[in-house]
């Protein structure tokens, strides 16, 4: 015969002691959700809606101030890099087509080097860089560019130099990417759609479905459409750029020189990007070293927003 003995020690679970345990034990209502989601005491439903609306509006205004520029000032020019991916891609003609349709250009856009222009749309300016088809030049330009335009010629394919520049640039980190197909009108009309679809597939396969593929020919409508795209396209930069302030130097000169100590005062002029720059910070000059700032001035804009018709120089 089997005998079952009741244990003299019974297990007693300790009740959970939380914020809601008292109400749960008393059978009262338990409010769920985090503490930050509690209703504000003394506010009606309309007041709470108005409070959420004002908070959302203030966040939107802060975001727009960051995009458009702080203190009513226009944002710095967008740095646009025109990189030739095929041997027949003409970066010079693409640059001329864009700058000749701008409202005002600071300097001679036929001269080599970067050129800043007032686009004339949405209070935007751009600085165009056209590096040589050489790896180091392309990487240095893409490192500071906001938009990289890979220029290809219709009827050609990307050669070894272009593929090397693309692969290494992707490893370095790319900002917003845009593909430009040139001389599409030189092909027969039946082959234009096939050629454009080929470059669209290449763009999507290399850079993802967030990139665009535009055409640029001899017509003014294509140039104006490309300018509109460069103005309204969303800028996505590598995170390392937005974590600290940096500046692309447009002008430099030695203001003071001390022959006894062998030191000098270097004056640099340009647009500060990224985070705000403080005079108490140390600045690094590539290839030179790290130095202390003496002062920060606010000179006149090197390429102010101007009125008037498109085209011309100033």
C-alpha cells in the first residue's frame, strides 16, 4: 500500500512589488504605458492636442532652419562632383550646360577648378567640381561632395578606370548619387529607350533603388530639369561628416608673419559645414598639423544670392 504524505512546507511566492501591485491587489484600474505617456494633469483634450501640435511645429521649424540656413542666412552651396565613368563622357560640356543656365556665376565658369553659381531656385547655390579620371583625384573630390554625378556616354560601357573609381568610392562612403547619361540623341530613336534602361539598371544595381538616372543633351529642357533635380534632391552624407565641423577653403592668405619665432597667421575663408565651429576648438589642416584658432570673422558672402535672369557671370 502506497502512502502519500503532505509536505509540511508549502511554497509561498513573494508577490511582485511594483508600482501597479497595490492597485492590482485591490482590484482597481491599472494604467498601462510608460510614465512619459501619462496624461497631463489639468489639461483638457483640446489643450493636449494643441500642445502636441505646437511641439510638432517647433521640431519642423528647427529642421527647416537646419536645411535652409540659420539666422535667415542662406545655406552653403551644394558641392557637386562630376565624375566621368566612361572614356567618352564629357564632363566639361556637362559643367558648361549647368552653369550657363544658372542665374549668376561667381567667376569665369570656363576656367578650370571649382566654380560657385546661384541656381536661381529655392534659394540654392552649387559649387561644381570636375576631377580628372584618376583614382586619388576622384576620391578627394567625393570626400567633400554632397552630390556625386557619375557621367556616362550613351553607347559605351564603364571601363576599368571607371569601375575602380566606383568600387573604391563605395568603400570610402558615398553621399547622394545621381547618374547622368550624355549624347542619348546621337543614337537611333529605337535604341534610345533601351540604352536609357541599360544605365538605369546599372545605377540601381550599383547604388541601390534610392538613386536616380537623368539625361543631359543639347536641349535646354534637359539642363533645366537636371538643375531642378540637383536643387530638390535629398542630401544624404556619411555620418562622419555631420559629427564635426569642417570647411572647404575658398581663399587663403598669410595675414601676419613673425620672422623671429618662425610663425605666421594664416587667414582662411570658406563655408563652415557640419556642426557649428567654436573659436575655442583646435583645427586640423591636412598635411600640415593641428592649430589653435585666433578669431572667427563673418565677411561678406563670396557668392551671394542674386536676382536677374539666368545666365552670365558676375
